[in-house]
């Protein structure tokens, strides 16, 4: 092995720090879509418009009608570890917003061409900042925020090579929109791709949203469930065995409004279906768990898709029994109990 010469220790430049962080959070266009959707929802948006070109690689634009940002704060939105969402450790431990790390926009800006156009309710007009130069200029636009990302990974060609076809990247982006749309049926979402309208989901009830997003196969064959025990609740829709699938591609679990992929929860639901599903079939479900924010740690992974429960055994039991009871109620009520 070659002998290594010692080099002196030096702090990395900010841009490189952000690019390293981007490696963790910004895996593909869908990761950008996820972060921008979270920001739009955190800002209280009721309408979110997503515009993609070439699977999001060429362009991702997300426009919301949330509370916007004042022109003077636009540079801060792009600064690493700058956030409006928490101020203290106590606030982190009780966080109710989807974001809180203050890293996403800085990371995304370090590997793309990013601009923000935003306007608050009391501003006379919108303002726009271009991350590259940091210049702020007056702009046209209503109250809310539009964030546009062009040419993802243009300056990191090694990463750009890892992207799949536009169609595959689009599929991942749409999955992020489905998750957000299921979590927030009270918000309207629309998606355009290469100038074509792909989806338009108006605000409605949870059942209407589930029907739109997952289609008839699920909406005609599910059991509603809703169980509460003090501050803990699990509710949503558990698919009947007839809505089960050959792949685990319709399993949506949300903890305090955040989509998660959690071994403990997946196992709890899977176990509840054990008696009614063959081993090679996967249940479909859209379930929401509400727990006190301080009883769950969402700060486990930068993408926040993993969570850790303080009392994981009781959470497992609670979810397991709720789903099992819903399935049993159905079996008891059905004249043809063998179908379950
Ligand atoms: P975080 O969401 O973790 O705070 P981000 O880098 O995603 O970090 O965003 C930085 C800050 O920019 C946010 O805390 C918020 O104040 C502001 N911001 C980002 N997107 C929006 C938006 N769509 N509407 C209003 N404010 C936004
Ligand atoms: Mg964010």
C-alpha cells in the first residue's frame, strides 16, 4: 500500500458539506419531491401543484399557497441548519412539523439549480432568490411559495449516472405524492409531467382520497377502523384479503402524519392478517397512528422514514389488536366467513 502523507486538518467548505449531506438525503428526484412537499404542508398549504420534466431530473417545481416567506429570510431558507420550525431541544422532542433539520434546501441547492419565489400575506409583491448568486429580486406571484429545481446533479455527474430512466424516476416521484396525498386528504394536489396533467386530487374526505389514490380495487374492499386509548389512536383502512397483492406496494403507515416504513408496525399489521392471508400475499392498508409526539423519536435518520417508539411493545400490541379486531368483526358479520 502507498505510504500516506499526513495533511493538516481543515474545515470543509460549506458547499462541500452540503454536497456530502445531499448524498444522504437527496438520493433521486423523488427525494427532492418529498422534501418540498413536506415544506409546503408545514407552511399550511391547501393546494399544492407539482410540475415535473423528464422524471424530475430536468425540472421539479412545487407551488403552494402556504404562508410564504418574507424576502429578507430567503437567504436563510438556503442556509444549512437554519429553520423556522424548532428553536430548542425541548421543541425538537415535541416536534409536530414534518421538517425540522433545516438542511433540505441547502443540500438540494448544492447539487442543482434552485430558486425560490415566495410571498407572505402582508407583502406587496413576491420576491425571488436564485441559490447560485443569492440575489433577491421582486417577482410576480400570489401568497405562497414556489420552489424550482433544475438539472439535478448537474455538478455531480457521478451521481447523475445512478439515475434510472425518466419513467422510473417519475414513478418514484409519484409515490411521494401519493404518500403526501393520503396523509392530507384536506389538501388538493395536482401533478404535471412534460406538460401533461397526470393527477388532480381535490380536497375531500379520507375515504374519497383513498379511493382516488389507490383505486377501486382497494376502496371497494376495505374495512374502516378507528380505535382510541387515551392519547393513542389508530385509524384508517385495512384492505380485505380480496384486496391483497403479490407485492407489498399498497402499505401506507403514517405516524403523527408522517409516512414511515417501520419493522415493528409492519410486523404488527402482518401478524393481524396471519390467519386470513396466505404467506405469499401482502395486505393493503392505509393506517394512521397518533401518539404523543414526545413518545416517538423521528430524529433517527435524515430522511425521517424510520421512527423509534419509547414503548414499542405496547404500540405493537395496540396496532395488532386494532387490525385483528377489524378483521374479526368483518368475519363475524359476513355470511360467508370462509372468504376471510
Ligand atoms: P426544514 O424544513 O427542516 O426547516 P428546509 O431546508 O426544508 O428545512 O427549509 C428551511 C426553511 O425554509 C423552513 O424552516 C421554512 O421556514 C422555509 N421554507 C421552506 N419551504 C417553504 C415553503 N414552501 N413555504 C414557506 N416556508 C418555507
Ligand atoms: Mg424541510
